[in-house]
């Protein structure tokens, strides 16, 4: 078994995934994980790997790791409806990225003005089991958010 440390992709406060105001995330239908209520405006790679998916609007991205593990970061709830407004992509889909590397800059004020939640689910989809979870405040690229055992 390998243990993968998944770092916080954004600064903020950790919240239980079950409290996310979206049924798909709250019921773990898209994968297990935790969520963060962001206090910053930069999203970084939570692990080193291939940036397998970077949605056109910049609201979500996914990283492919060894062992077929995948980590998904979804910046806010229903933010796809903004069609990229308030999001600036800093990386390119297909890039190999290092943990802590900037991926997306986002405008929390613009998202709040659109009356959307900025809570950010961070999920493990596919293989593995989360064996440790952070609580309290986390710093992007510096603090472990969860540990995935694969």
C-alpha cells in the first residue's frame, strides 16, 4: 500500500463533505474527500501529477496520479454557470505539475456577487481509501488535507 499526501489546494477552513450544498458532493457520488471554505483566491495542485482535466471555465480540475488514483478540485458550487467569468487558468490541461504549483486564480468577490457558494470540494475518485483528514484551517500547498492509501 502506498500513502499519498494530498495537500490543500486553497487557503481556508476545512468543512465536512457532507455539509456541501450540493447533493452529488455531499453524498459522495463524485468521490470521497473533504471541502474547504476558501479564504484566498489561488488554487494550486494538491499533488504532483498530470493535469488530466482543466475545465474550459477554470472552475474545476483533475490530476491523474500513479496507481490510477485521481484527485478532483471543484472551485465552488454551480460555478460552471459563470462560463469562466472570475476564473483565470494558470496551467494547461495535459501539463505535468508539481504539488503547490498554481493552477487557477479566482475572484471570490465576483463569485459571491453571483450568489454562488465558494466552498471547494477536493475529492479522490477511483481507487484508494482516505485514512486521515485535516480539520481547522489549512494553507494551500503547505498543509496536508487528507492522506489517500492506494
